[in-house]
C-alpha cells in the first residue's frame, strides 16, 4: 500500500512540476513589469499541490521547476533560481500549512492571504539583498524601487495566483481523485465541486488583480 501511495505521489509531483513549467513557458508572452519583472502563473499550480499534499510538496516542486527553468530558458542563473524558489515558497508554504490545519474553503482563503503577505514581505527583503548583484545597480537604486515597483508587482502577482488557486483547486483535485492520484476526501466534499458563491468570489478576486496587472503593463 505504501509503495502504491508513493508511486501515486511521485506521479502527481511530476504532473504538477510539468504543468508548472508549461505555465512558465506560456507566460513568456506576457509583457514584463518595469522591463524585468515577469508574471508566471506557476505559483498557483504549486500551491494547489501544496494544499493537497502538504507544504513540503510545494517546496519540492518549486525547487524542481526553478532548476529546470535555470538550466533551460532563464538568463538570470543562480540568482534567478534563488529568487524563484524564495518567492514561490513564501507564497505556497504558509498557504498550504494553514490549509492543512483546517481544510475548509474559508481557511483556504485565509491561508492564501497569509501566503500573499509573506511573499510580498519576503520579496521586498530579498530584492533589496539580491537584485543589486544580478542587475548591476546600486543598492540605493533598488531601495528606491521597493515601494514603487516591487511592492505593487508582488501584491498583484500574489492576488492573481490566489484567485487562480481558489478558482481551480476544486476541479483539479476532483480530477486527480477520479484518476486515482489523490485520496478521496475524508469529509465527502468531492461531490461539491461547484459552489456558485465561492466561484463568484474567486472570479472577482482574479478579475480585480488581472485588471490591476493590465494597468501596470499599460494595457489599460
């Protein structure tokens, strides 16, 4: 039984890693913010895996995908790898940890809010530390960008990924359980894949932050 569960888990991790990397490739068509900050929806995929299998799964997938990205399509090398892992884990781990303690839709929202806040704070700190090295600019220049560029970008990125997670979690998990890659819910919630009120809330969150992002890239 343990071997079967381990095989199913590894298959699920591989699937989520593949989906995460595909989302990175697709996101290449999205314009950058401030010329160098790129939005990638992979965090939504990785946090869904964490909500289902636990926060360590989010860490594992984040490292795998960021390493593949560094070795294939990234131009930022180890700095980009480090920042990708920190950003994704700062978002996904608190959200998955909180949800694993409670496992209700309300607590999924609270966990994702924690994840967004943690990610924003972490990226302000780590951009201040790391960005001068890989961009070749002074720390004073980066400090001047923290509130005007990095804060709004990471807040909007976190909001989009939180909205995507809320919208996609139930359908994705339901499909995984039907495919035998995840255990059935102990609460019997599999039958309630569609919740109109919650879906409307998720769509509202997603649309709000997408509109903000379009404003940031000067589409609106």
